[in-house]
C-alpha cells in the first residue's frame, strides 16, 4: 500500500553537519552562542577564583590570629635564653613560622631562620599595623625564605614590657 502524494524511496535525511553549518545564519548563531558561553565561563571562573581565594585567606588569618593569642599567653613565661627553642616548638605546634620582634624591630627569635642574620623588621607592614592597632596582616614575598607568605602580627608583652610583636606566617 502506497501513501497518496508521497513518492517511494529513502527518507530525506540531511547530514547533521550540513544542517548545522549549511547556512551562514546557522554559523553566526552557533559562533555567537559559543562566544557567549565562553565569555560567561571565563567571567564565572574569574569571580569564583577571587571569591574562593579571599575566603581562604581570611580563614588563614583567623587561624593565625587564634594561634597568636594562645602563643602570646605562653610567651610570658619563657626565659630570654630559651626563646629560640620556644620559637621552634611553637612553630611546630602552630604549623607556622613564628617570629618574636622587640619594640625596636630587632628579631629575637624565629622558628625557621637565624635571628642574628635577619634585618630589622620594624618597617614591615604587618608589624607597623600591629603596633598601631594591636594586630596586623599582610601577604607579601619573604626575602628570607624566598616565597610568598601570609603574615599575621600580634602585639604582646614580653618580660613585662609592652611593644613586642609575635608574628606568625604560612605559605600561600
């Protein structure tokens, strides 16, 4: 039985490629959609990367702040001759680089470097901020360790004198 008005033969199937790119209008629509999708994905990637990075850095600062407060309480009872050993132990517990700086900016102890060979730290941004506000932070390159670190500085007392700064740092 043959349907009226229709010729016998194979069904008309156009190759998908011919349908998609056969006309200039289809090409323009397809390329426009690809461009919009690409731009949207690039913008989303940029935004999410910044958002995630800022949240992670804030989380690190909060952890360093909590550790600094705890370590500052321990610091009060540490004799001067034991500061270097204390810094090493504190750095291991806090999983951070620990540095104690006196009111003149001189490094008294550091958990990852010999304090005798370190320059004055009084001008470092996180130190200045801690002396002015009580705490401070910065993200910058460490000349001593030659890598980027997140620094958190906390103003504290040592040997019953104010103006000392306990600084913690972790790599980013």
